[in-house]
């Protein structure tokens, strides 16, 4: 299927979290219905979707029932069954492809692909034993980050090590194995770029942004990133190169380190909407979610224009949501609630965008002031 889906068509989304929720809302704006495959009957995406299939991501019966209700399939997070996507691909177009998901689920496969595509990454070593963990530490200069190759996110599944004993202890503790050891990068900041690629190979790339983390969880995104224009353009070019090498149809988030010497190193990729792209919902005519839906549905991609500078602030855990009444009462805060029933510590429950005129993104003090009741943690 290469023709654009007509209005009224159904986009199937595997996964029921907030990214599926916001994708479903964007689909509705374009005249499409969203049908969700999820194990949460009242999860964030289910609350706004036109259709729902409850079942496991590897359950053939649920997958077939889901496919019978949709015209095209996409996914909203990586930890879904690739075998399940393979089954879906035999029944409906799947965008992005299962092959791209395979790469993004495995850090070693991802790094090998990026290196083969001429994309710079931090030095790394595969680690399958405690002895290899110790050897990798020495090869990487005596300090490294040991990570699981699968299932890690928001700081989970990784540990910094600086001695042979620490490397062995981390290898024993981290699951699932194998692991990957990455060199510790002396970086100036963390950047990311969202890029969409259509069925015709056309690209739409959003501005490079800076990401600031707290306790390994994204806290703030600054759009545009306060870096030299040449660095921002190089980051966009890297994202476009990766999208082309993958033959992506859909949306891709590319996370990078800007090293202290000015070098860009790609950390990881995410073939879906991404937390660091939430600023686009209010600062761009077409958000990352609209671009995702357009690409998946075969629609033309508009330019990824930014009409305002923006700051995105995540709302994490019960302490952040305790201030929700004050947040929605504060002028200038554009609040987005994810509809999650349980406010667990460390859980992303919503976000807030603040807009500024183009070219007027303030410094830390100005950002804290603009965030009002949320400004204390910047």
C-alpha cells in the first residue's frame, strides 16, 4: 500500500501509553480513527481511541483480531514483540518496519548499524562475561557505563563502573544479558532531533533541541538547543542520514552527545514519537505526532517549522502532579495530562510547554520564572 489512506481509515497503534494517546489525538485531527492494541483497558491511549483490542503483543489471536480492524499498523514504544510485528506485517503494512524495531531493541545491533552507516558513536565493547566486563573497562580507558542491550530506559539497566571489581559486580547484577560497555563521554550537553520520513522518501526534520535530565529521567527540553548553528545543522544531518539508511517510514528520535571538543556522538535511536519532541505540540504547526501519523498514513509531510521557541517540562511522579490545579491555573503553562490513574514515583504523568518568541529563549533564571510553580527544579 503506497497510496495515502483516505479520511475515515483506521491506524492501528501497538501500545497503550501516552505516546499512543497523543498519536491518536493527532490522527483524529487528520480525519483518521485510532485502534489500540494494549493490555490496559483504561490506559492513556485507550481513553481517546476509537477502537480497542485487549491482548498480549505476542498473542496470535489478539494480533489477528487487531489487524482485522485496521488499515495500517504502527507502534508507540519499543518493548513490543518483534515476532508479533512480523505476524502483523503479513496482514497489514507496518510502519516503521519490524526490522527497524529489531535494531532499536538491541543496543549492540543498533551501534553496529550506526557505525556501518558512517554515524559516529562512543567507543563500546560487547560484554558476555565478567572477564569481558573487566577487559572492556581497561580498553575503554578505565571508566565505562555498563548497560543491558535490551529493555533499559530512563536510567534503568545501566551502571557506571570505574574499577575491575565494580565491573564484575555490575555484570553480575544487570539483567538481561548480554551487556554493552560504553566509554564515558566528556560531553557538554545532550541533544536530540526528531525526523520524519514518508513513503516517498521525503524528509521533515525538526530543530535540534537540548535535553536536561534529573535522576536519569528527562526533565527539560530546550527548543532550539542553545548551540552554534553549525552544530545544530550537523545534528539534523545525522538524523536524516540515519532515517535514510534505515529506509524509515514513520518518525525517528535520535539522541546524541555533544562532546566537549565539539564532536557529535549518537547515543541511541527511537523509531517512534519521543519525549524530547513534545515541545512540537505547541511550538510547531505540525507536531511530531502529526508527522508520525502523516508518514504512517502515506500523507505528504509539511516542513517541520517552529513558530516559537519553547521549553518542555516533564511532570514526573506524585510530587509533580500534586500541583496540577496550580499548573492549569498559571498563565503561560500549556499543560498536557496523560490520564494515568496511578501516580507512581518516577512515572511520567504529563508535561508542560512554555512558548517564547522566536530567538527569545531565556537562560535558566528566565526559564525558571516562566515555569512558575514548576520552576524550582530547573
